[in-house]
């Protein structure tokens, strides 16, 4: 086989949901947007439902339709982007719950789908989505009279427990929802770890389900094993790859492996990144190209058939660090060419 093998442990995803659920005394939903962070809703959705998740969050109505086809009737599916133009038929037919972000969306929803469930998203300082305090104050009574099923906001700095923004947003959220008899949600993965006062009625973990930070106790979910296409010995002074980006200072054994930026292994990873073989790190040399990466395996005592980029020895966040990015980007970028193996 000449493509990498991406192994996705569904049991680990379920275990991570259960572990995060045990940290709270409220309902724990699951964020499954971007095709379950790139890992596939067709497999991940049912695994989370079987684990006990009864509420799910997606980014767009189209994602909600796809998830409803997988899960069938029953679970709640909330849409972060709210009720966008052209969404009405999808929201109605798939029984989705849009999280209304503005007065305009509220009017669109009430006029197009009177009586259909909806939630409200409030902006408590992130300045990304949701009604700001002044806007919310103007329509609060009208909106509440329409009986929203959830009011939520999103923390900007939950992965930094000591950041002052966390308390500021918590205070704002409490003030904006004071006196309302409506379920509330503020915490994603990082918010769960901040403690009980951030949990309210519903938490909605995302990246922690898939083994990412800040959930340091997560069970690893993903392994990426990449086959070796060819091995060659490069003499001192010879270069490897595009732009002569690597020049050997001594004789170097080089393995060319079958993955590149077309497979989501971003170019910024480059020099300084490592793969592993039986736990031993081996450095990438030269540039990451579209379909191939070159690796210095001079220190290995045997010729490998595969090298591992992500797994027990390197997490998605370790790999993200090589590229100066975050685990979210690595997960959601993993390409379609990988042979996907699901463990149940």
C-alpha cells in the first residue's frame, strides 16, 4: 500500500466523552462540526450517541442535515451559525436547532418557521458570533417569549485557566441571562476544565473528544503511519528535495515517505519536525512536498517499512507545534487519501 494509514479509535472518542461528562453534573453534548474534526461523522456520530451523547453541535445547517442522516430522529442537533438565508427548509426537514446570533436572524427564524425550536447565542466579549449586550437587551423579552431552548456563549481564552478574560466573560454571561428560566451553556472542552461555575446546564466539548489539548488526560484517538517508498544514501555535500533546502554534512540515509501537504501535512512543519519508528524520533529533512516527505533515518538499526507521525509517541498537538499551529488544524487537515481504519 502506498498511502498512509490513519487509524481512528472510536472507543477512545467515547471514553473521552465519558471522562469529560464525569467532570460535570449537567448535560454533556458533543461538538461534531467539520466532519467530526476531520475524522468522519458517519462513524464518530454513532459512537458518541452510543456513549450517551444526546445533544450535538455543528457549524452549519448543511452539516446538521448530514449528521441527522447518520443519527436519525432523536438527538438534538444545534447549529452555531444560526438561521442563515436559505436554511429554512434544511432546519425544518432535519429538525435542527439554530443558535440565533442577531436580531435579523431572530426575525428570519420566527417568520419562516414559527414555533420551531431555536437557541440564542450571546457575545460576552469574543466579538465573533452572538448578540452583544445592547442588542440582547433590546430584544430579550421578545426573544424569551418565543421560548428558546438554550442560551449560550463561547469563551475566548478557556485554554488559559488564569486569563482574566474567563472571569470577565463568565460575569457578562451571568448578567445577560440573570433571571431567565432557560437552559444555559458556556463551556466547551476548556471551559469544562475551568470548573463547575462555568458548566451551567449544558457543556459542549469538542477537541477534547478527539484527543486534543487542553484535555491533557484525553485518551489518544488518532495514529498516522506513513509507508516508506524508497531509501537512499546521500553523500556529504549532496542536497535533498526542492530548493536544496537540506544539504548533508555527512553521509545520510534518507527515507522518502508517501505523504505530503496534499494529505494535510502542512509545509510549515518542515525542518525540525520528527516522525518516529518504534518510539525513536527521526527528523524530517528538506521541504514537505505535495506527496512526499524526506526523513533522516541514519540512526535506525533497521530499515523501516513505515514511519509514524501521530500516535502514542507524538500527539496531534506535538505535530502542531512543529508547524507553529494548533491541534485543531492538524486534525481537520488530515487528507482524504489516507486509508482510514476505525477501531471499535
